[in-house]
């Protein structure tokens, strides 16, 4: 039995490393989005600063480890075996849950996950204990047998943690809104002029606040700080802060006045360090707190002579986590920052939602609640305009006047003032909670601060407000989804281990390993790798168009051909896959078509630039229509087979194959037409007419043979739908090839004239 627990302990340590990787991939958004979005330094510099903050901050997280030991349940009422089952279920659930969210590119809360997993595991253990253990063997409290599940839970602390997480979301949004609005009124969007006089004070306040909340308030949670050091800091707090503020303000003001140095990059990098520091200090317990508690539990178990029935009241004792363990965990987190592709995807989600860009396609759709909120806020705004003097709004609008960007100028997701506020305010809120030993959802705190600051900056205008609000609601809704999933899944895992014993434990280990390996090494490649047009130059757009046409022609014909083969073979499973492939093509093309808006906003005004954008729009519009038809054709084929209707036999089936083979041939001809100057427009017209005549011939044979082939109305409509879509492919493919040919010809003429 002792070897069994050693195996579980080793597995928990392995999962801790995996959890660090998965968790940091999710939480990298917390401290990277502002620095990355404002582009104040090269990406590697930002990563270096963030990595240093994570590594040092990990050593300040020791005080938070009590959350995993006794923050959610009362360990003195559980035996060693029950505690190990709870910890085992928690780690398995946590790794799988976070990996799923990361794969979807959605930021979620590792704090919410771990808290509700501990709660779910403890509830399952208490329920199993009460239902299976004789009453006389249940633990006692004040001489009374504990037979209620609620007595096994640390209700007061658990409610404090959960309410703290919820309240922090509201506080973060309103703090971000108010502070950013005040700072924007002071600095305006043309902050380069104002900060010459107030930049030193702003930098002094920001750096001093970071130092106070991060180092001075967080010192008592450090694994290496001695009590006498902490006492000295507490005694001289005011003097330290006063001298720090004065010296930093003076230094920054001298740099601004004498050397014209922009101090915002310093503040933003300091904020990045601070937020990474605060993240590691607050969130490390989410990843390694459970394994460290399991190690302590096993040490006590071994010290008591391997007594299986011993109660684990020892977990109530305050223990400083070994610094070497914390540094190792910090190192794993730093490596994850550098090498995790999933981390970059989650960062993109947060930057998109807090971006100042307007008019472009938003990541989230609208919802009824979002529309209601936007209407309510708009109505409140109209009411305020009626009761307050117009001069007030004139003054405010002038201070909040957006800068006018030159055509072709790259517009950053947010400027340096907002990036600094996001980082400094988020780190202050998180570090304050860490000093109180309250685990916050660092993801939601930083996310809501960013949302509040973008709201205050007017980034949520009438073109984007409803989508931004929907995005915020969607991500906050993930809080409740995470909580429900974490509680339910962990409770189920724990109960399964209690019932199944060693067999269930080993089976879960194998399943978790297989899922993680498949997800991280053998899963489908992310659509994020899909190529997007990286510039607005006409030559870049033309290259993109030429490459995209060849790619999508091939993919559309391939999916259509495979869909018809699977339809004739009545392979429902493969048809479902074909339908998903068709949907993916449609979504990709729709997204890339929307790039024309960016080209129009940022592109040049020369004739070749205008013409190229026009060709881009027409070509991708036709591709979008074809992809829409492909989705419909494969979709109705899937429904036909799913409803067990008959497919086509004999001449009808042969004609379908003949039709697809002709489309294959047309595709090859079009590629030759575009690349070969010997093939003229007359040849294109002749080849297109050949395909159209074939489709007309097949259609005539169908209509004449309905009775002979015993076709139903449904079957006839389906067949005609295939023919109509094929006709659409022929016409639109030909038009696209013609447009591509014309575009290339125009560039050739331009090159010849410039020689």
C-alpha cells in the first residue's frame, strides 16, 4: 500500500509540472497583453522582464500554500487515504480543464479552477465517508459525530475566497474605468505634451505603488524573509515610501526635462515585471500547492508509522514551502512563457477585446444581454446630457478627443498611458490580495482592468460596444462554467477513485497521459497558423491573392469530391467530417475577405493600390460565395444520408463522377490559364462552355429519367442542387481566374513601364 501512495505522489509531481505549463499558457495574458499591445519594446525584452518577475515572484508565494492545505476543507476530519484521493482528483481535473480552455484560446481562471476542484473533491470524499463508514467510526467535533457534509468544509474561508474572487472582478472593472478616465483627462490622447510636466510625478507614483504593494506588503509571504526584516519594514513604511517617491520622481523628471526621455516604456516594463511578480505570488498555489500539500501529508503519514486511519489535522500547521521548490516552479513557468504557442493565442484574445481599433470585424458576436446593456448605458448618457450644462460635455469631449492617424499609419491596440494603467493597477490589486492571503483570479482582474480602461478611453463606440460587452460577458460566463465544471468533474473523479480503488487510479493516470499527449503533440494544428496578409502594399496583396486562389481552388474541389464519394458510400461519419471541413473553409475565406477594410483604411492612394484592393475584394467575394455553396451542398448530402434516404445508382452515379472529374480538369486548366500567356480569353471561354454544356446534358438526362430511375422529389432536388452548385463553381472559378489574370497583367505592365 505504501508503494501505491508513492506512485500517486510521483504522478502528482509530474502533473504539477504539466499544470504549470498548462496554467501559465492560460495566464500569460495577465502580464503580457499590455506591453505587447503597446509595443514599447521588442517582444524578447518584454518576455525577459516578465520571466524575471515570474521567477522572483515565485519565492513570495509561500504564504499562499495554506489555501490548498486547509483553505477549502477541514483536513482534521479526513484520513490520509481520503486526502490523497482528493489531491489526486484535483490535479487530474485541473490539468485537463485548463488544457481544454487553452486549446479553445479562452482565458479562464486557474484560481477558480483549483478552489472549486478542492471543494468538489472534498464534498465527494465527505459524502463517500458518511455513506460507507459506520457512524461510530466517523470523526468527532466537540464530542458529536460529524455526519453532515457541510462540517467537512471550511465554509467561512471558502466563502471568503469565492466572494473575494467575484468582488475583485467588479472592483477591477470600475477601478480601471475611473483611474483611466482621470488619467486620460489629465494627459489626453496627445500625452506627449502634458507628460513633459507631469510625467515624473506619474512615474514616481506608479513605481512607488508597485514597490509598496509588491515588495513591502508581499514580504511576509516570502519563503526567505525573516520576521525581524518584516518588522523593520512595517516600522519604517512611511519613510521608505516618501524617499522612494521623491527620488524616483526627481530622476524621471530630470530624464524628461534634460534628456527628453520617454519614461512610459520604463513604467510599462516595471508594470510588466510587477504583474508577472504578483501573478507568480498569487497563482503559484494553483499549480503546485496541492502536490506540496500531498508531500507534507505523506511525510506526516510516514512519521506516524504509516497509519492508514490517521486524521490529517497536521495540515492546519503553517509551513513555509522550500525555496528550492518555488524556484524550480518559477523556472518551469518562465520556460513555458518562451515556448508555449497556446499562451500566445490567449494573449491575442485579450488584446483584441481591449483594442482601440474601430470598425473592423470583432472577435465576438452580439447577444441580447449585451444589446440591453449598451442601450441602457446610451440612455443614461442621453439623460446626463439633459441635466448637465453643455459646457461640461464640451470640455470633456475636448480632453477625450481621439488623435487623427495618418493614412497607412499602424494603429496600436492601445497607447502607452493605458498600458501603464493596466499593468500598475492590476499588479496593485493582485499584490494587495496576496498580502491578505486571498487568492484572486489574476486572469479576471487583469482582464477586467483592461476592459475598464478601454471603456474609459472610448474604445467601445457604437460600432464595437455591443461586441465588446458580449466578449466581456462571454469571458465572465467562463467563470461560472469553470466553477461548475471544476466542481462536478473533480467530485466525479474523486468518487470514481473511492469506488474503483487502485484499478480506477491507474486507469485515470493512463487516460490523462493519453489526452495530454494527443492534445499537445498530435492534435490538429491551430487555425492561428493560417496565413494572414501582413501588409497593405499592392505587391503583398497580389502575392496573397495568387497563393490563396490556388489553395482554395484545390481545397474546395477536394472537399466537394470527397463529400460526393462519402455520400455515395453512405459514410455518415466521414460526411460529418466533410461538413466540418467545408465550414472551416467558409470561415477562413470570410475572415480573409474582411481584410479589404483594413487595406482601405491603411493602404495607399496610388492607382495600382486602389486596383489591387478592388481585385482582392471581388476575388474573395466570389470565393466566399463558392465556400457558402460548398457548405450547403455537403450539408444537405449529410442530412440526406443521416435520414436514411436512398443515394444514386447507375447512370446517375456515373454522371456525378463525370461531373467531378470535369471540375478537376477545369481546375487544372485555370491554373495553366493564369500562368501561361499562350492561353487567351477565348480559350478560357471555350473551356468554361465545355463544362457548362456537360452540366446541361447531365441535367437533361436527369429530368428525362426521373421515372425510369424511380427518383423521389427529394432525390431530384438533391441532384439538381449538386448540379447547380457545380455550375456555380464553373462560373465563379472562371471569373476568379480571369480577375487573377487581369491583376497579374496590370502588374506586368507596371513593371515594364518602370524599366
